């Protein structure tokens, strides 16, 4: 049986959140990976890179995405702020979850139990932290889908052996200067995201 894995794409999606796990899942023998969009028109990621959906919401096969599919999905998953999309769909209530550090405080708005870990699994819900955590997330999910030995083989195939030049990839490890710069650069987007979260949480809890 073919393994169907779907990625929901939308304007200004973080390209690396998508591309990292996509590369992992596309390496699974026999897997079919779908890019799901509202239409088949190209979508620009936050970096300006053009992404082209392969299937629309209405035409995609039964697989793991948002509320309509969640009841029958083997796994419901997200990377980075995709967790907020799951939250807006009511899928995080009472469940452990993570997201990018700059959006972590929004999880409680959707009734989630925030956990500061790179990958968090709660039953069939699996969430990954920001950006590069998408690779860890995908490999962790593959353990359940195809087994640890195959997941390890794919990690080797991708030569995933991170050795960053700085130990500043988390809030706990960063010395402080990088945190301030990163926080300031994201100020406009953060304010917009806060407004969206507030509206979505109000609809969910109203």
C-alpha cells in the first residue's frame, strides 16, 4: 500500500519548514508526497521561493491534514508555527505540543500544553519546533511509519549530522544578543500573528 504524506502550503509559508521534512519523507521507498493548496497556482514562500501545489484541498487523497481529515488520520502533525494552524482547528486542546520559540506562548490560547522540546508526540499528534527541527520531526515520525532501521538509513542518505558553528540555536543556549536581534526582526510579523491567534482562539472558544 502506498504511503500518502501531505503538506499544506499557503502564502508566506516558511520554505525550510516544508522542504526539510519533505526531503525526508520523499526518500521513503514507495511514498507519495503531496503539496496541498487551495488551488494549483504557485505560492510564494516567506523567502520569495515559488512553490507549486500538486493537489487541491478537494482533490487530495485521504491523508493527514486539519480537522476534516484528523478523525481518520494515522498522524496529525506540524512543524514550527504550523502548530498554530492545528490549534485553530481545535486539535491541540489538552494535548502536549511545541512550536517555534517566538510563537510558543501562543499555544496556550488554543488549550495546548506547551512543551519546550524539539519534537513532541502526544498520541497521534506530533509537533516539531522551529525550522530545522523539521528534520528531527520527520525522522522521528518515520520510526513509527517504517521502523527505526529504515529511518536511520534515510538519515545517513541525507547525511544529517548537524554541527552548527554556534551554540545559539535555542533560547536556553543563546547568550542574549542573538535573541534580541531575532526578536526585533520578527516584530511586525509577531504582531500580525498575535492578532490572528486572538481571532482564531475567540472563534474556537466562542
